[in-house]
């Protein structure tokens, strides 16, 4: 009888598979319960926990439920035509069933963290993670989750990557993770996913979000995992404030370049600057795109939607300014709605914003931002009025020309009329 290679101390070779999943998200699957409240929860942890337990004692009407967390990015990506999968844990209860139904209706596959069908679903630690999104009369937001009151991740009972999870990572072009993933998965498990993605040639996208600062000051395991993300990610996505918190540099371009130089595999650092726009920094270039002007209703989910469009551009090898333009449009489209989940950008709304071509141009801001650039970097900036070409040390790209080139890539194919026989 032949012994298995692993019995002989020999690692089995990784057999290549077709990468038929465009984006897989890791962890951070939750149900948002969005409620209007007379006042936000108290700041003291004990009082906040009691407040949340009081809310949880009676499940609110389903009209207040929404898919949250990494579901936002997956839904936005699926609406751009990408094939998506969500890797994570949802419980076998009403909230878990709701989340699975939402993902299925959006065409997103679900990959559970465990293969054992006999897990103790009655245990609270196996229940779907809820996030209470509380809105006061001044439209200020407060957030409560059981993960806020535990030193351990919500699903710390997941200790290794299952065969199904590994296969999903192998089949994916991109594995997307964000800082909130540490709320439900252990740093050791997250690091195992990073290492496996690198091993099987899956690109890693990481958005530390507000958790980046606390992770940089967290436990030794959290700091190690954060550093591994910063080293091994192909694409880093941060706000300008988050970039500053991780580098100590308040210039987004210089902060992005420091992060880029720190990463062993990093190809892009994407810095989001809200109403100003966004930039992509590579080792040889800086690409800039002002934001679109829209009537902002709610900014929840804008960053998650933005990630989906960056993934779209990365997968389709679009020019960097084109990628930023789509991402800005997707973020803007989400901002015109209320809440995230199924309320993130639709393709129709994205196309509408792009065709309107209403850029928030601020020449003084961009000139100041780019004045301290290293001379060896090629600079490209999107402009509504510019004619394609060079000027003032940078290349200007016409928005109208860019949109003309992008729309065929984004618009769904039309079904040809058939002539009855």
C-alpha cells in the first residue's frame, strides 16, 4: 500500500484550479439592525452592553434588517458583474437565514467556515453576528455589537481553514479582507488565510478601516497579523486619516508611498479622500481622480462599495485613472441611498452618475497635494475640461473621453431582437 506524501513528510503539490471566482470576502458577515432612537447609546461599556441586550430581547421587525459588513462589498461587486463568494460564518437562526437569502438573491456564493454539520447551533457563540446601527434625530450614528464586549473574536472556535474555505481561496482572483474581520476571526486564522492566498496565487486586498489604529496597538498576535497584511497585500485601501494613523504622515501621497515601500508584494496603495476624490500610488506613478458631485443622503457603505470597483479595475487591467473613476462613481451612487446592504450602488445609478460627469474639481487642492511628489513618478489626473495630454508636469485625462471608453465595459450586453420565423 502506498503511503500518502504527507505521511512521508512531503508536502503535496498545489494543483492549479480555474480561478472562476472574481472576489471572495473573508469574515465580517453580519446583519445590520437599523433603528431610529431618541439618543445614542451611553459611552460606558457596561451601560452600552445593557442597552444592546435590551434591544436584543425582542427582535425588531424585518423591515429594519439589512445585510452588513463584507456583504456590502460583495453585493456592490456582484452588481458590477463580478462573480463573488462570501467566506464566513452565519448561524442557523432567523438572522442567518435572512443573510443567506440576501446573498443568494444577489448571486453571491456562501462558503461556511466549518464543515461539521453538527456544530452546536443553540450556543450563542454560533449565532449570526448582529450590528445595531442606531440613528438619533440629528442623523448621528452609533454602533453596537456583541463583538464590542469581548476580548476574544466572536467565532474564536474556528481554529483552522476548512477544505471548502481553501478551495474557495484557490478559485478566487482576489481575497478581500478588512479590519473588522478581526472582530469575528482570530489573528492566527486570518494569517493562515493570507499565507494560503499567497501560496495559491490569489491577490490580497486589505482595507484596515477604523480598526487599523487599534490593531497597531493591539495584542502581539493582532500586530503580527496587521504587519503581515501590510507586507503581503497586493492592494491596500485606506482613507487619508487611516494612512496617517499607520504611518504618522499627514500627506496622503507620502503616506501611501511609505506603505508601498513597506510591502513586499504591494502593487497599489489606494487612498480615499471623501468628497475630494481618490488616488492610486504605485512604485512608478500617481493617479488622481476628483470625486463626483451628488446629493449625499448616507455615507454608510460608500467605502465598501468603492472597494468593489477597485477590484473590477484590477481584474480587468483597466488604466488606473479609469479604475478610480468607476470607484468614485460607485461610492457616490451608494451615498445617494440610505444605508448599505441591498441599498448599495446599482449599476444603473453608477452609469447615471458617470454620464452626468459632474466632477468636484479643485485645482488648488490637487496642485498642493502633488507639489511634493518625487520627480521620478508619472502623474495622471482626471479633468472634466482637459484635453488628453501633458501639462504642468502631469498628464491630464479627459473625463468625457474616459467615460466614452468605459461605458461599453460596464453596460450589460443588450439582447438582440429576434425576428419571428
